[in-house]
């Protein structure tokens, strides 16, 4: 008779994601996962596969949730310039809070690239998805006459992605909100 699972897959996946986010992939052992998640090795392997497979599932779940939240956020921001400013402000505030664990995507990028082709594909897909989301939001603002962009919208969307990623790294070095926001103002200058 098969054993009945005593845990919620999604909850365990979220706990694993937070552990990988906090410690990084390389620093998280299978024993760390078993201890932190409160499940046996057998349950871990039967449900999620090996450490790499669990990491990939956790990372994809994070990415999907993050993208959905960002879509919802932008839908609720009719003023595009103000929405962009608020997006960056929230990202900065999140980054300079006391735990300063950074962005899971940026941390993964700096830890696992180069070397892992599978995660590289997921990161490239993440970059494309975010840039497309930024582009569509910018296009909406320009079409509604909210601004006239000084550069192509694709270029600005790409710049937004790079700035956001860079802010997440720099905020771990020097968490100065005023300094970080001055970079955001440079993006807003492109939307006259």
C-alpha cells in the first residue's frame, strides 16, 4: 500500500525556494533541504527529484509568481511614468530592508552563470518576459499620450531590466535609497 504524503507540495516548494534564495544553490546541501523542509530524503527525491530539479522547480515557481504580480501591479498603475517610479521604489525598498537577501533571479544569475546551460535558458526567458512586459507598459503610456520617448521603447525596456538587476546588486553593497533612486530618475528622463 503506497504511503500518503504528509506535506503540501507547493508549501514545500516555497520553503525550498526561500532556502535557496537565502543561502544560494551551491551552499544548500540536500541535508539542509531535508532539515529545513521537514521531509525525508525519499520524499524529497520521490516528489521533486534531485537537488537541481528541486531548485529548477522552485526557481520557475518564483519567476511565474513574480511575473504575475508584476503584471497585476502595472495593470493597477494607469500613469506609466509614476508606475515605473513606484516599481523601482518598491524594488529598492525591498532590497534595502534588513535581510538584504537581494533578488532571487539576480542572485541565481551571479552564482550559476556561466556553467549551467539549463538555468541560463530560464534566465534568458525571464529577461525576455520582463522586457516584453516593460515594453507593453511603455507602449500603453506612449499611445495614450502620457509621454514621448526619447529612445526606442525596446531600448528603454531593456534598460529598465538592466537597471533593476543592477540596483538589486548595488543595494547589497550600499543600501542608500536616495542614490539608488537617482538612477531611476535617469530612466524617467527618457520619457518626456
